[in-house]
């Protein structure tokens, strides 16, 4: 992953950050890097995620998915960090295995999927770190029943990834299901490069070693200066821009295959940094689609935004056929890839011309190696930004509050959060 921050400098953009300020900030980056390295060396909660390239064992994951390696379709049941990493990887890469991610509990949507999937050829991948998340457990129970009703033995087709104990671990033990453990010290949204994100990739036949080696290469770039480390350049620049008023970060990949990446990034940034009245609001966008919607706001709306482009140097291409309509001759000389590139260059230049900060994250291509580097690099960027903000990057009390309140409202425990919701509801 390469990061170009040229269009975020105050010589180009407002809000923007000057080279001098970045040099001053670099002293804090050096201190933060030391803290991060210590956390990694001591296997501290959260920092341990940055050790995953060396810790994750692809053989173990492949052995667990062996019984369903021939699946036509894969149903992943999980939510948040237990879904978005796997979805980012498998939605970015081609595979003969159809993938469906059940995170929401919208009954109509779940029923539609269950009616259209070939259940006898479908594998089930259930993921929950805590093993208690209501949405995941409920969806698993519904899916199990659908398999039973169709006369398909779900126990032969299910893999579980969860913590050492909890209701999901109990279910796995009771039915003797192949299971993997979520590594200790790795919060959900930082677990894409563990079994949490990689079981789905393994069933789809993706190259797990390449994912990890791309991540390991990015890990090698972590150093005490934002000027030598793309991940820290991104984390420090976004932090500095937020301090100067760019409280919104619109992430806009120029590749349809990376649309889910923007979703993954939004969770990582929001759930990790949104604390103590601080944090930058991530927005999901897609090039070129959002050139015809959100771009108007990005170029001419309030000066509170940074746009992060994600580009790829190589990719599949397709010529645009010739036509005898003179006004369309320019298209006949081009390919769709060239058009995509021109659209990106025009958008980037248009934002820079309007003095709107933007950063370019460049990948060589969309493959396992580059994806591993991107996921790892952005996790490291987020950890660095968390150090600079001074927040606890690895906790998510607001998310936990709502999880407990939901369970409490359904009678799953005596939670004061549920009482607070009940009181509010009565007030209405
Ligand atoms: O990042 C996080 O901690 C959350 O988004 C969790 O991944 C999400 O709430 C799902 O939790 P669990 O894996 O315990 O089911």
C-alpha cells in the first residue's frame, strides 16, 4: 500500500496540514510507535492484532474447512467485526463459491436468502467472538431450523469460530462441530487476518498465505516516522485534518470489488476512534458511482471533509466498442479501464482545484497480497490515530451498551441498560 498525502497539505487544501506541523506531529508519532511496539511485544489487548501476520496458522484454518471445501455456497453468520473482514476479502476476489453474509436480522431478507440458496450444497460459517451476540445466535438458530426442515444435516456443514467459552462454544461442543478459536487480545474489528476473516476466504479457495504475507510486508514498514511509513502517514494526516476541521472522512475506492472495504473501514474508524466526544465520521462512497451523487457535496459543501481515494494500478480491462456516432468517437478509442482512470483523475483534480483535502491510497492490484497489506495498514493507521487522540481504541462501550440492552429487553438478563430503554419508551 502506498499513501499520497500531497493534496492534504495546506499549500493545496483548506483545511489542510502544513509540512511544518507534520514534522512537529512526527515527534508524537515516534512516541506512539514505541507504545505500539511495546504493546505488540507484550501481547497486550488490541495491540496483539498487529501480530496476526505471524500468529495466524493457514494450515489450521484449511484443516477446519476441509469438510465443506466443495461447498457451492457459503453462508457466513456474524456481525460487525465478525463479518466485515471476511466480506471485504471474499467480495473483493473472484471465486466459484457464492457467498452470503447474514448480519442483519431483517426477517424478510433472511427468508429470501434461505429460499434461494441450495441448502444441500451450502456451508455455514458462524462467527462470534463473545459467542453471545443476539443477532448472530438468532440467525444461526433460524438457519439451523431451515436446514433441518429441508432434511439437510447442518452439523455436517457448519464451522464455528468463537471464544474459549460462551453459548456459541457450548453449541459447537454439544454438536461436535469443527471449531476455531478467536485469538486472545484481538478485538472484533481488528480480526480480519485471523480465523474470523479467513475461514470464508479458505472455503472460497483464496490464498491465505498471500493475505498474511501482504500484511507482514506492511508490518515491516511500521517505523517511528510518518514520513517513512504509509500506514502512519495515513493515520497521522487524517488525525491532523480532523483537528483542523475535517471531521468527515469519505472513503471512495475506485473499484467495485472494494465497495465492502469502505464498509469495513467505516466500522474500524468509527468504533475504534469515536470516543470521549472525539473521532472522525467515516462515510462510505464508491467511485465512479458517487461522482454522480455525493461529489457535489464534497467539492462545494461545508469544508469539513477529507476524501480518501483507494486506487489500483492494474486490473482487468475491456475495450469500448467503436460506433459511427461522431460525438462518441472518443469512447471508441478507449477502454473501460482507461475511462475509470480518467474519472478518478478528473475527480481528484477537481477536489484539489477547489482546495478540498484528499488522500490517495494506492494498491498495485486487487489480490490477496495487496488486500492483506491494505487491511493491516489501515488497522495500524487506526491504532496510531487512537494513540494520537488518546482514546482507548480497542473498547466499544457504546456498542456493548446496545447489545446488553437488546438482550435485556427480550428478557435475556437484568440489565440496567434495558431499564433505561424501557423508561425512555414510556416517556414517548
Ligand atoms: O469490533 C467489535 O468489537 C464489534 O463490532 C464486534 O465484532 C461485533 O459486535 C460482534 O461481536 P461478536 O463477535 O462478539 O459477536
